[in-house]
């Protein structure tokens, strides 16, 4: 009897220990777990990578394990995604990278957005009737801006990395040359875009089988032309892409197809380091991308507008808190249409837009329990964006460095046009300019003078790679694809984490909304309760409940000695991994 009791006691103790031990051990040290969210993040001790594609994430973690820092890993992920995630990973596009360097306590904003070719001009896409020719703006050789990705990744590595280009690009070269195994996400994406991609002979040859059929789950995709281009970059750096044989292929492609990019445009491509947008929210520092991203300015503007309401007490995704967020979004996108553009060409009133006094004034204009009409909300300073397939990745290392990078071809697969012989797709970023005042771009975004097309100018973007610091140390890295929705997605992840104190997984998976001034409707993901929606509608909000998801964030937090990460559950194929 005693023996039996002892055995039972041991079993009970063991099972209790087995159930609570691993998480409890962490929970004791890590308060964030104690919020008892229904979702737990990936947890690691030494470093972490979150990206939209699993192979690329593993490449990044390998670089960290080899002793590389977050920048080394981010650059390796950037090149790897150009092979394994052709939807948006790229060397033919551009993007933004935020880097926090712990040693120097410094945050850097690297702008490697595409530049308009010298031959571009304000009325580039207008037809003989003065209407915007969307085919030319989105699906022609003229829709490509001068790519910035290669210059941007090399710039980051040379200035803030510790490894050689040869080391960090090697995995991408091998993935292109030897091939990689297709996951469901790429099979389904290629199948969905088969018709349009197959219209371009080079894209058809590179991404489909010789008989024209699509590669399937478990099959191997090799990209020999892309491997050659990556080797040229590996061996010659900037000159391997912007000069020499790859540049010759780009220019030949342009000349044969009425494109605009010349050798001079390529040689003149410049990476710009800009001063990060800095905001604060209840004790956190929010460091994010300045123009030509519109994201950073408006994230800070909206957080300023929301900071003095206790959204936590109003309730996460309650009608009351969503009402305030929607009205903040409405105002921010109205301002975006008027004041945001490439700061090298247009005087963007950044200081005014992120001023807490401006936000306080705007807050007084939000009625209680009553939606405004977008026509009532105008850009309000007292001074005079896709098929959503951009991609984001975040990296943190064990020295306290953090990288938040968003880059893009604009649409999924950009213009769907590949540079023949070079194996990479061209962006259609020129559509992010305002082709004509008052005419919306592919994301329904309106623009004006600030974002008019000019030679050498960078189109306004919504990409919002963001870092959050707590007591001067990297606390969070996040960002998302999603065209015009990027800004509101990042806002909601930040608010979920900083205001509602959710762990990074719960902050990621929570249902989202999106409003962008025009069109005057609010996208609502499944998961917002029917009661909440009924209240919002009763207050006059115009909800669009069609089933769809918004964004796909890749986020990492560091607190109490652990990395916590989460890849969005909204799209297949992503992976967060640490070690
Ligand atoms: N191409 C989408 C963006 O940059 O916002």
C-alpha cells in the first residue's frame, strides 16, 4: 500500500513537473509569459531571425551561429530571400533597413528605395487623353525604378556587419545554383501567377519547367542565371550589379522593350542614410523609417494621437478603442496624401507631423462614438504604396544589435518581367508615385505634388520597418508587407505589445482592421466580434467585412534575457527561429 502511494505520488509529481517545468522555468524569469496570452512565441537565448520564408530564416540563424552579428545575418537573409521567395525577396527592387547598434547606442535608417530613371518625368504614364495608363505604370519595363537592394545590402554589410560579402552571399549562391525544395507557399504562389509570369519568356524559363508546368511541393527549383548574377555581386560587390555584364543585361533588356534605365542610372544609384524618425510611447522609444517611407512619420503621429487615451482600459479591439484608432488612421492617411514624398525633392514637414501638440489638436477633433466622413477630414497641418507582396524580416543578436528590414518589388513578382539572362525580376515601384493628382495608385492611395514623378526621385512608400527601444536597449523589431496597410498593421502590433502588453505572438495573431482615409471604408479581419462591429456601424463607420487577412508581420522582442519571436499566422511558409 505504502509502495503504491509512493509510486502514485512520484507519478503525480513527475507529471506536474513535466507539465509546468519548461515554461514555468522561463515564466519565473520572464514576466511577459505571465500575461497568459493564448499564443506563445518562439523563445531562444542567443539570437533570432523571423522571415517570411523558412530556408532564408535558417540561413540567417546559421550566420548568427557562425558568430555573425544581426547585420551579417540580415544581409544573408536578404540575398537568400531573393532566391527562395521570388514573390518579394529581390535584387531587382528596393527597401529600407533599420539597424540598432548596441555598442555605439546608435540607430541607423538605411534608404535603398528605387530611384526614378533620369528619363522619367511627371506625365510619364499619361496617355494622349491625359489618363493614367496603368499597364505602363505597373506591368511594363517603364514601371521599374533603378533597383537599390544590392547597393543597400552591401552598404549595410560594409558599414555595420563583421563578415565578408563572400561569406554572407554564399548560401544564396548555393540555393540558386544547387536548387532548393519547394514548399507549399511557393508552389501555390507560382501557380496563382503562372499566366502572367509565363507571358515573359525569361520568367517562364526561370520559374517554370521546360514544358511550362509549375514546380510542385517537394520538387527542386534551380535558378542558374540568378546564380551567375549573385556570383558577379559576390566577386565585384556594387560593380558586379551596377556595372559590367549584369548592368549590360539590364540595359539591353530596357533598350529592347522601351524601358528607361540606362548605364548611367545604374552607376548613379545611391544608398542614403537618413535620420530615423523618433517617437515615444509610454516609456518606449519608437525608432522607425523616415521619408521616402510614409510609415514612420504616420506611426508616430497615430501613436501620439492615441497615447493619452487609456486604450488598455477601453479594451483591446473594443468598439471604443477601434473607433479612436480608425479616426487616427483616417487623419494620418489624409496627411500622407498631401505632405509625404521624397525628402530630397520635397520639403516634408516631419517635425510638425510628429509633434505631440499637433496630435493633441487632432485628438480634439475626434467625436465621441461618431465616425467622421473622410470628406470632412483634410490634411490638417498649418503649413502648406500592391498586390501586397513586400516582405519583412527581423533579426536580433546576443550583443543587443537589431535589424528590421522591409524590401519589395512592389506587387508580388513586381512587373512580372525578368531581366533576360540575369535571372531576377524587375520591380514596378514607379506605380508608387502619384501618376496624376487625384488619381489613386494600385493601393487606392492618393497623392499630390509631394509624390509627383521626377528624374532621380524615390517613390513614396508605406514600408515601415520599426525598432522599439526600452531604456536605450533594443526591445522589439517588427514590420510587415501589405502595401498601404503596412502602416496600420505595424501600428496595431506595436499597440498590442506596448499598450495592451501582449506577448509578441498574441500581438501578431490578434485580428486587425485597416482604414486609409480613401476609400472611406474599414477593412475588418475575421475575429472582431459581431457586437463590436454592430457598435462601430451604429456610430457611422463603414465596415468592409469581406473575408481577407491584413499584413504578415515578422517580429522579435528581447526582454529579461530571452528572445521572443513570432511569424504571422496569416501566410504560409514563414519561420521564426532562434538558437
Ligand atoms: N511598394 C509598396 C510600398 O513601398 O509601399
